[in-house]
């Protein structure tokens, strides 16, 4: 792993602790009408991690230049009675899987590309940069 890949991998791995700190510090109520409370934001990030990032990373490893449409999953509906801490733990587990996938890549794996309908050609680093941007947007929503 190159130094820049290592830095990106570490940024990906750091999101669960940043998310947990922001979600726990936020009001449990929605910040504004029509906005999501912290539990719903975490549920959304759980859905995105599995349905978007895991799926696309696996496609990158298995297919030659997969094509991706814009996807914005709603909130994960599993475990309806889960507390914020339980949801944060689930998210952390899923992000741990993402990090493990990155840890298993060699130079050729990092160089694999797919084509996104909106963002164009993305290699693994580009895809994970989009993941971090998405995470940051939601973390910032806590105020």
C-alpha cells in the first residue's frame, strides 16, 4: 500500500469514531423539520455501507470495469428497536469490513476501475473518497 493509499484507508477506518462522537453529541431529535435524527442518519449509513460501498468494491474485484448507476439507499430497516449505540456498533462492524477489503488489495487491486453514471471513471481510491465525502456530509448534518 502506498503512503497515499494508507492515508485514505486510515481516513475510511476513522469514520466510525467520528460518527459516534458527532451522533452522541447531537440532540436525539431531528435538527429541523424533515431532517433525520441521529439514529436515522446512522441507519442510512448502514444501508449505504452494505448496498453501495461493499457492493461496488466487490464488483471492482470481480468484474472488468463495472458500471454503476446513482444509488441513494434509504435507512436500514433491520433491528427496529436498536439503540443509537447498537446502530453505531453495527455501522462500525460494516466499516471494518470495508477496511479489511482495502487491506487485502495489492497495487493492481487499488488500480481497478468502474464507471459511475454521475462521477465517471473511479478507481478504488476515488470510490473511497466518494464514501468519505458522503460520510462527512452526514456527520456535518448533526450541527
